[in-house]
């Protein structure tokens, strides 16, 4: 996991250095235009584009490699601390009001979710569950807390769930909780586990650029890291 974190940080740095290396005023101008285009379409605190293209390619409306460094993003209701999107063979047109991306080839997406961000997403989706402990390590997700809800009468239970990410056939990764403890037999652990799995960070990018499918998920050191690729 540390290797993934170092690689991701180094990749971001290399992209910034690559931008400086291409360095022409035309490239810089188009990077600003792409940043504006994607900032309008992605819910995020920060979006930075780094393009690798010659001036001639830009004039013809083509970018061989376009990289987007995204921070504090929300995609399909899930929060991500960082995302890195790499798009190849981007075709676009440019007008006075900005650019329009028409098509692109393969896209690669990677990113990470911190423990703090994971818990925030979980708490927003599980209003009746107060998380007291969360662990993301050794490939597993452990959530402990108090389930408290008023139906006909008030029900309350101290519960603990342990599970791991599973990638389905559609390239969506979701936590499957396969172990639970519960001190109140009046509450069904299975029902709460299902709700917990739906509320936890579901990694899905079917409505994102290129609709990349999740290929790998790694959980450790209080982080969730993933990689995805378009078909």
C-alpha cells in the first residue's frame, strides 16, 4: 500500500513536471481551457489538466494524452480525496466560449479515499448508525458503532461489521460484510449489514468519463485505493 501511495504521489509530480516541460504558451492556454471544461462537469474542489500534445496537434483538435488531477471530488455520491484520470486520443473543437470534447480513446482512472472521507460518506448514508470505530487495513473494512432507531418503539444495539471490497461483473466495487456481532437479537444483523454496504463508499464510475470499470481495490493503512480502466 505504501508503494501505491508513493507511486500515486510521484505520478502527480511527474504530470506537473511534464506540463512544465511542454511549456509553450499555446499548450498552457489549452490546459486552462481543458481545466475550465472539466471543472464545469466534475463536482470537485480542484481540477487541473495536464496535456501532452504538440502545437500542431492542438491546432488540429487532438490531444494524444490528457491527464486530470482531481481533488476532493464527489462521483455518483461517493467522496474521493484524489482522482487521477488519464484519457488518450482526445478529439475536441475549440471556440470563443471554450472547448468541447467530442470523443476519446482508452481512459484510466485511479484514486484514493482516506479514513476520514470514508467515514463521512458512511455516516451520511447511515443516519441511524453512530460510528465509534473504523479500520481500513489488511484488505478489510471494520465498522463498529451503535445502531439507534425509533420505530414503534426505540431499538438500540452495539454492532460490529467486518468485510472487504468485492468487484462485480459490471466493474463496480462494493463492501461485502461477511462477519457481524450484535448485542440485540431484536435487530437483524443481515439487514443492517446490507444497508451499511450500500452506504459505504461504492466505487462506481458508470456515469464518469469513459465509464471505466474498477479492476483492483486495495485497503490498508486507513486508506482505500483503486484502479479502473475503460473497456
